C-alpha cells in the first residue's frame, strides 16, 4: 500500500537543483519514493534504465531520457549531491501510525515500530500479515541482506578506531568493503541491531577486553561502559574502575550510577568513585558512608580516600574535622596529592580564621603545583592564597594574586567571585575606578553563570559608595570563593 511521505518529498524538492543521492539496502522504499515523487510532480518515470538500481541520481537524466524524469543511475559515488540514506528513509512513528490506520491495524502501530525501528519493508509486512509473521519475516529478509562475513566481533557499540587499535584492522576493512558492495550500512538501524543481538552471541570476553582497552585509550568512556554493561560481572567492574572518573567529571553522573548499581560487591576503587558520584549529587552523608572501612595499607590509595573524605566534610561545613583529615594527608609526605592536601587544608584554615597558617600551606602548595604543572590546583591555590592575604590586610599582594589567577579560570561563576574579591581589595586601597571596572566585569560573569547569589553580591558591591582606604582594626566582610568568608581581623588577634 502506498504511503504519501511529505517530509521526503520536501527533501527531494529542495535538493533537486543540485541533485540528490538516495541510497539504502533493499526494502527501504527507494523506488516507491521516487515513483511517487515523479507522479506527484507530473513527470514521466522509468525504473528499468539501469540494471543496478542501487542509487538514484536526480541531478540530470541520461541523454535519451526527457528532462525532468527520475531515473536510476549507475554511479555509486556522487559526493557533490545531497544524500538521503537509510536513517532518512526509515519510517517515523507518525508514518507507521498512518500506515497502520490505512491497513486497519491501528493497534499494531506501536509494537511494530518498537520491534523494527522504522524499517520500511519489515514494518509494512508486519502490519499487513500481523504479529505471527514478524519473526520469520525478519529472519528471511536479513538472511538475504547480510554479508557472509562473521559480524560477531563488530556488534559492540565502540568507535571504529577502537577496532583498528585492537588489531582488527583487516577485518574492519573487509567488513566495510562488503557492506559497501551489498548496500549494508556499517551502523545498522535499530531493527537490524536488535535482530543481531538476539540471534548472535556476544564476542568472547578476551575479544571484548581488547576492544574495550582500545576504546578507553581513545577516550570513548561512554561507549566502553555501555559495551561492558552487556557482559556485566568482572568486565563491567573493570571498565567502571577505568571509565568512572572521566564520566563523572564529564557530568555523566546518572549514567555512571546506572551501571555501578549493577555491581553487587564494589571494590575499594569503585567505592571511591561512588563517593565522588554522591558528592556530585549533593549526597554528602552517603558519600562519607561509602568511604567507611576502606583498606589503608596502600599509601597512594589512602591519600585518595583522605582527600575525598576531607572534601566531603568541608562541604558539610565541618571545617575542623576536614582540617584534621587533610593534615593526615600532609603527614603522608611526598605523594602526588600533597599539593591538593595543602591547598585543601589552607582553605579549611581560612574558614577557621587561621589565615597565617593558611598562607603558609598555600605558598608551599603553589610551589608544588607549578613544579608538577597542575594548572587546576594552581588556580585554586592562587585564589585561596589571595583570600588569605586579603584577610591578613596585605591588600596589594592580594590584588596581585587575584589578577594572576584570573587567566587560569574559565568558568564564569569562578571568575565572578575572583573579580568580586579583586574589586573589594582595590576599593579598600582607594583605587576606586579600578574597583568599579572589576565589579562590572564580575557582573557580566555572574550574569553569564546564571548564579543569583553571585549577581546579588555584585550588585550590592556596585551600589555601595566608595570606601575610604582601609584602616587596620576596622571590621568588614570579605567575599571569597563561595560567598561571604567572614569578618576581617588584623594579624595576631
């Protein structure tokens, strides 16, 4: 039964001045589409011009055919043309519903679409013959379509480069060549993928691990985790331990938890990642609970646990406990996380009003972060050191540090708070024009961040009249990395 498809007719109409290449495996309705388009435009149509009607060239007909006819072309590659491929020709849910209505099978529209993913040939046959014919029809159609190459190593949703890196290069080349020759797309539509998954066993775990290692080396974290999820067990756990942190840092928190919840007995390494995930969800108590009872024999792993635990305590406002945890980390000696421990302890000491000790920690952390080229730690250390100097009344030094850290910050909210503190320090130094300029820049960054608290602080500072140069002993409030830090006190009090 013919189904009018206006969206495809519009695509053909728009592409005709330059030409369009329609390509898909058998059964996608290429001939029916072009015939219907020719009839709708009142043009003659013939389909027997080419013995290999795999692609249709609408740009210019052969010389013996009248202008405007739609014909089959022998050329397989016409890169200058617009293209309509399998994904474009697949039925939309609305088109399946319309076809089901015309056939009197409206109740089958949704299950047919869910099963075949919009594959036109199978969708039409399934609607015509009913549910009993779905599986045999699918099998019979695919048996004549698939290339003879063993596809099992290629059923995992990993980037092609992972197969090449894992040593499957020749097989990939063969698959591509046969797929091109037979019109099978390398990435099949959902109907084909669902069929292959149901009828072919997954590759052996040794093969999958090689591919996963290549995918992880390429940074394909999400694809690797989705693939490992099909196996579960040890392979999923192995992949989670390697892909978990980059996924979390990339904001894929729920995706990480969806897979992590399938692991019955998480390893200490995975528990550390779970704590990070709970922190990103704002579930601070759950994060602390996950960290309880972790082994402490490995100094490097212990350092990561201490840093995670101290960070969670600091976010809860337990700055005294957090300082104690970070001090344990500092006492471990020269570890890769020493700069982070010193920076975090310095921030905790600022919150506790111990600015001189905080400045000493942060000076050492700054030296280490620059030596080890830890740009993220360097930016955080500079900002906290500027706040400590600011609280100590060393305003000129604080201004220098605020300006030094600004180029290292890219997030609008972080820049807004640094500019706020810079504006306040300049104002107390009596450099009012520079202060206003900094506060106006802070307003722009706060607006870009969408953070109303930062915007409120900025507007309050802009509304205040110019302050007289600061005199020691005069109480004031200081804006820091996350809002109001606390009253200023002169050294020694």
